[in-house]
C-alpha cells in the first residue's frame, strides 16, 4: 500500500501580548513601552487605571510578533522596573481568544483583564478559618473577640483583603495601602495563617476611620497584584 502523504502539523497559535503585573504606582504606559523595547517592536502598551485615574498595578504590552512576546516573558520576568520586580507572562485571555479563532477582546484598547484566580474562602466560611486567625504577627488584634454571628458588632474600621500573594507578611500588606495613598492611617495589618504557619492568602487591615476603610475598598477591590485579584470588603466581625 502506498505511503500516505504526511500532513503538515499546524503550529499552535501564540499570542503577541504580555501581561505585566506588580507595577509601581508611578509606572506609565510610556515607561512600560520603553522598558520592553529591548525585546522587540512594541506596537501597544497600556497601564490599567481605576475610576480615579490611578494605576491598578498591571498593564499590557503587545509586540509585532509572537516570538518577541515569548522573549519578553522569558527575559523580563522578575526584572526591576521603577523599584519593583515585575511579573511578566503571556496574556492568557488574548491567547485563548486567538486559539478559538474569535475576534479581538476589548477592541484592542487594553480593557480586557486576565482571568481572576480562584478566590480564597472568606473568613467565617468554615470553623477552621476563624480558629486559626490568631496566628501570625501578634495575633489578630482587630477586635475579633466579639461574637462570630453578630454582624452588628462591626465597627466599620476593618476590612478583609483576599487574594493576597502568599509571600506577603503584615508589613507588606500595610505598605501596599500606604504606598498607594499616604493619607491612610492604618492601626493594624495582619495576615491570616493556618496551622502549618503558612499564609491562607487573606488578611485584615484596620483604619482609623470608617471613611478610610470605605476608600480602601474603592481603591483596592478587584485590584491586580502579582497575578492575583484582590477582594476587599468590610470585616463584619471586627
């Protein structure tokens, strides 16, 4: 039987965009474009902003070719930019859409965001979470001794922050807020640890006023930090 003609194997579609996280607040789209030019021809760069026009800490860089984007992911990940080590990876949303043969997401204006990682279970979602909350830097210290089921005990001064990078400690959590807005008056910032002394991926931040707590929610809810999406809400048990 005659040999069948070998069919060429179609190469996988690879996106030309990179997701860049952990950006310093002062990093602009021009800074991003200039920093990535050494990897190839940058055709688009943008830093995402909140409703107040302040950086969300992440951005998108698009190259002329997929090879250039791959080089950027390899060579720029962990490089310090404006005093912070940035996280660079392929823009997964862009790749998925191209692999499906779909159109552009967000119209190429950088409005798309990477898929949010699995959220950590909120405090109070299980017995173990609250029992382990006393571990960490000096205990919880945020008035969590009030009744678990009595949400009326909330002072409105403390917020729960979920999706925190695993390596963060209490001081890092506090600095995250104070570096963003120096007017924040934070009285306590703590990470919740499990019995194995590892971070559970969430913590609490206590402010001097309810107004500041609400401001923090507006500033940081859905904020992208080192590839994770923060969830910030009032702590109903403190």
